[in-house]
C-alpha cells in the first residue's frame, strides 16, 4: 500500500486502515499541537528517529491496557507498600521527557524523542493535554512516564527508569488513578512483553478504533493532574 504524504497546511489524515502492513500510514506534515491531537483522535501517532522524516503510524494489531485488567505482581505491590518511591503527577514534565530521551539514547543508541517532539509535547502539557508521572527518591527523579489524555483514553508515549522498579511503580500508580476516574482505555501502541505482563493485550485496529470513538465521547480531564 502507498504511504501518504501530508501537507503542512492541512491537518487531515488518510483513513487508518490504509496503513501498510507495518502500520506506517503517512509521512510529512509537522508536530503542531493541532495535528498531533487530531492524529490521536484518529488512532494515529508519530514515531520516527532523528534522521527520519515525520512518520505517522496506525498498527494492526494494537496493544492496549484496560485499567480494570491491570496485573501487578505480589513483589511489586509489596514494594509499593514500603513507600520506597514518592510518586507525583505533572510536577516535572520537562524533566521527565528530557530524561526519557537521554535514557533511551544511552540504552538504544538513539531516540525518537527528538528536540521537536520535546517541544511539541511540552506545548501539549502547557495546554493541559499531556501529563507526566514522576518517581522520586528524595529530590532525585529516578523514573517516570508521560502521555496524552483525550476523553477517557490515555495514550502512553514513553517511560524510563534509572532505579529498579521506579517506572513500574509510576505506571501502576497511574493506572490505578485512571481506573478510579473511569478511564476506559490505555493505548500502549506497539506490543512489548513488559507491558503484556501488566495485562496489556493486542486487539485489532478495527476494535481499537471503535473503543477509541466511544472513549472520545467522554469529557477530557484537562489541566494539571494531582494524586490527591
């Protein structure tokens, strides 16, 4: 199937089902907040390395986690009860996204969290759509994650840890928080064993888009999030 080229002045996307077998749908456009939000609403997300053009994806199948199906090991629950990490929401978004980029660059030799992505998601955070979860030991940030919220859906983007289990505790805390606020869907995008151990599962693109449409009918919880 052809990969579609986007125009900078037009925020429209081709239908997601026209993506190629790898999930690649389109190339080009820009990382303006309006385009990124429109992409998420359509089940599309940006993902590319620093040397690539802007690439937009809608994979089939899609990895999702339904908050009520979260699985947490006994050992991790015990660690959470000990209060080893202090968890906060939206206290250090810029530090979280920049540290995630640095950790992935050191670990993988590169990162999709480019300077352009950092600027774009920082602006989405300022607008009240993008959120971070931080894990601290004292005043040191040791793990975290960030993503975008629309309706009752949360779109996870990246997580990092510099201390064992810090990002896991941040993730479980977030999922529990989302469940209590009746979020229906956490988009994990691409399948990983790590997230599947938490109960994430693959569903078809068709089912994902149907669930997403329903989730987008719920109000968006914009602004700064807090654990309290």
